[in-house]
């Protein structure tokens, strides 16, 4: 785009600014902005960068707690893990780019989140990838799915960071809007922590990494701040140039160079160049540090001829970092960059703050002493985007959906076919990921949560472990966004407990539809309240997150899809947890409530059985009792922790009960064990498939001791089955061979992809 406008459309609208936002820019500057200045405000005030529709609601989240070193607002949240080690964690979305160019969209999502982590001084240790697609019956969905998985594996494997888990959800609402969320965690010595802030008048801003091209220009404002029209040609042709192109080998060199700079104490502040590129990195580092910055746009290394200043400043070319260093440290900085074959160039200088003490000016120049091309207050870009207090409206069909309750539906005489249809082994996906890089992975893909040793180059010695899980349930959140989100948080706590970890922090990626629709803003507000209430009840701080809006196509919004990432700690990690399975002759014990808190005893609203098997998306969710849930997860974490700490322990298997209810949890344990199981006492299909919270299955050869421990903790416990033989038998409901279950689960995804052979 060049010139004053694109066609007859005013320039500010072509760049994505509203008329009111353009007037606000004029008010801030006291004059009409030029093209470059408008471009800076357009990308920095976009929905993706400024959170202008969600900030007013996000303020309700609890963000403080024991051990929190860095909370929301920086590149990643950071928790003190003990032994002089800190853990950095971040979750992001790359939904819209992946819908246009699945391989590069997913690959650059991985690259961006890795930079968020090592920007804090942490070495990235693991990646997780919650993914959401439409039905694989559609050839386009297979293309999207295979491209996204290839992009994640291609980038993560090449850069050398293991992918240790994630989620896989298929639902028609994602047919035009796949969701590609990526979580990364890393570890650092506490004294290496660095923030994305500029300071010290006269200090230098050094651009590290790849040269700058036209890939990704306007990516956040074009792709993540508007919905798709529903016309594939329009989306592909007009928006494909906004998808960045990644180079994982450049990223690997950049990681090592940046960590070397931090180890040598040569960096005052550092920031990655992600959304909005250099415009974001320069304005945010200056605003956070309360200073100004002059940027020499001619000093930015470029790989394309004829780039205009606004293109250079807003390009989202990948594998780039901005480091703030003293003039005295510059020779050493350049030497380390040269050693790692990382391009480096001085592109900016820190200038004084305003007289009132606020952040100074961001000036874009042709040469440090040359003409000024743009002159704006740095804080106005980074912190002063207009807030949109958009109207909220309850969905008009909410009462009707609530009344459409599947709980009273008659069940099948044989529940086996329904159970088999809900089993799916995601190993086709994670076989393409290297999940053992660094050799820290104790529990990888396929477990309730990922579990890693807290070890790595440059870290103090420690016996501790870290656990991480990502969880979501759009079926729950469609029925009740607030209660559904709280149940997702609760599920995450149970997953961590199953690997012996106690949760210490939360990150979130809130994926919703068009915020200009009042129903979507109501959903967002309810999701945030549900997250806030659950975190307050469980004593968890929210230390970072992401909001992805405009996930719609042709006016149709996705289901509200909050993805919750939980970080857990293990004090001493000496052995693997029991895992999803059991040994022959073990007793199966159900920990937690047998019945619902209110009638009906086994509600089916939001259950996989109702949604996937019978297309029933209404009803009411089960009630979550946070106090009872905490008792269950604390008990499970302690029982599993005995094994993890290297003692004998009471358990030979453990698995939480969530999507698919007891039926799916029992079948997954049978598949994991390869041994039969006989279960008795389940009343009907409702008890088999209800998704009541706060329940965990444990297998043990000492059931009396487990029940005694549960009784002492105030947790209901009952033996429901015994292992042995070759069949999964749930009296009166299911009778299936374990070999058939294993085969059906393993073949489900390859068959859907037409890769049976």
C-alpha cells in the first residue's frame, strides 16, 4: 500500500483505524499524522496488539501470588521454582495466519513463542500445542490439519525444543477458523532474569537476527483483528502476504547468542519482534522504561529493495530481537553475535523522558542526525490505545438451549459402540514431534500432563520437576462460559495431580468470535469471570495470557474456547508417575463423588456422549465444588508424589475423569495397560458418560490403604473394578476386547486422514 489511500478509501481506514481513532491520534499529536505515523498507530492500536476490546475485562483476573517474579504485561510470566531457578511460561495464538497458510502460520507461532521465553533470559525447554479443526471428512480440514502439524514439527524439531503435549479437538465450528495455540516454558537462573525495558539515555538499541522483509507486514491488524469474509479466494489472495515466513536455524543461533549476551551481563533490556515488528519493540521498551528512543530506519538490515519506512517499521519478519546495551558493551555484543553468525546492527538510541517524567518520544529518522520521519509519544503507541467498552448481550437462544437437556434421553442397550467412537489415539500427531530433546521429558504426549526434570545448561543443580498441561472444553463453555471455564481450570489441576504436581500459576489463551457481536462480548466477560473465580478459589495467579478475537467466518462465530495452561511443581522428581494404565490383579478405585450434587445425579449436558454421538449441545453443566475438588487433587498429588519421590507408593495407575466420563477414562486405562478390567456397580449410560468434575481413577494392589487415606482426607472412595483377562467389561453396559479397543483407538486418526496403510 502506498500513497494517501487505497482507492477512494481514506488512508486511516485502509490501515485499519476507525474515524474516532484517527481523531484521537490528531488530538495526541496536535496535528494531522503522516502516513508513517498512521501506520504505527494502526498496528499498535489493532485488536491483537492493544487488547482494546478485552482490557477492561482482563483487569478482573488475579495476578499476584507467592513466587510470582513477573506477571502479565511482559513477554512471559515468570515463577520462582526454588533452588535458584525460575520458570518462564507463555501461551499465544496463531489462528488467522494458520487458516491462510497452515505450515508457516503454525511454524512462526512456535518461533514467536520461543522468543517470548528466551527474551526473559530463559532457555526454552518445551512446547505444547492445543489445536482445533473442523471435521476431517472435509479435504480442506485435512490440508489444514496436516499443514499445521508439519509446521509445528518442522520448526520445533529443527530449532531443538521438544513438543511434549497438547490437545486435539474436532468440531464443525472450527471449519473456517482453525485454532492454533502454542504454549512454551523455559527455565533460567533467577539472577539472569531480564525485562523488555529500555533505560539509560545514550544507550543503544541493537537489532539482532534476520534481515527485514515484506513478509508479515500488517499481520496483526490484517489477520488477527478482523474476521474472514467466508470467501476462500478473498482470504487467500488478499491476506496471504501477511503470513510470516520462519527460519528455525536462524532462531537457534539467535537463542544461543541472546543467552550468551545475558550470561555476560551485556544486555540492559531485550524484546522480541513479534506482532507489529519494530514499531512494537521500540515503543514498548521505551514506554516500559519511561524513556524515549530515536530509530534510524536506514540502519535496519533489509532483504528487499525499495522498502518504505512504514514497511520497515511494521514488518513482522521472524527471528529478530531488539537488545538495549551501553555504548561500552557494544564491541563485546558484536563479537558474540559474530561468533554465533547472528546479524546485528545499531538501529536506535535511548533518549530522555518527557519533562513530566513520562515516557519520551519515539522518533523515526533517516540517520540519527537526519530528518525526522515520525515523531510520536512512545506511551501513546504502547499503552494508550482507546478502550472499547463494547455492549454485552446474552445469547437469545440461551433459555431454549438450557431446556434442551440430554440427561433424560434413553441410553443404548449396548454402550460399547458409543464408547469406541469416543476413543482416539493422537499418536499420529506426536510421533512427528521430538519430545525427548534435552532428555528432560519424564511424561510426554499422551499423559494427563507433561512432566519434565528441571534441568538444563546453565541451571543450578536441582531434583525438582515441572509439570504443564493445557485444557479446554468448548462444549462446556458453549452451554455456560463462566461455569465451563471454571471446570476447565479444575480439570487442569486434576491433570497436574496425576503426575504428582501442585499447580502454582495459570496462563490462558481466550479464543472467541467477533467482539462487535454483543453475544461474543458477553461470552468473553463470562469466561474471564469464570477464570477469575476459579483461580481465586484455588489460590492461583494468572501470570500471562492472550486474547484472540474475530474468530468468525461469514458472520458465524466459533464456540467460546478458552485454553487454560497450568504450571505445576514437583519438589523431588526421582521416578516416573504410575501413568495411565494398571497391572494385572489391581483394584480400580474411584476417588471423588459418585453422584452429582443436585438432581439429576448424572447430568449429561455438555458431555461428549451428548454432543458427539447425538448432536445435543444443550442442557446444564454439573456443579463444581472448589473445596471438594481441592481435597481430591491434593490427595492424588500426594499419592502419586510418593512414587515420584522414589518410594514404592500405593498406586500402579492413575487417570483423571473428564471428557467422555468414566467410560472413556476406564477404556483409556485399559488401552494403556493392555489388560482387561471388570467394572461393576455403574447404574446406566448416564453414570458411564456423565462428566462430573472432581473424580480420579487410581489402580492399586492395596485398595484398603488407599481408601483409608481418602477417608482421612475427606474424599469419597469406592472400589469399582478388578483388572485381569483380555476384555473391558462394565456390567450391563459394555463388553469389548482390549485388543479391539487398542486397534480402534490407534486407527481412528489415520483412517480419518485416509492414511490407513
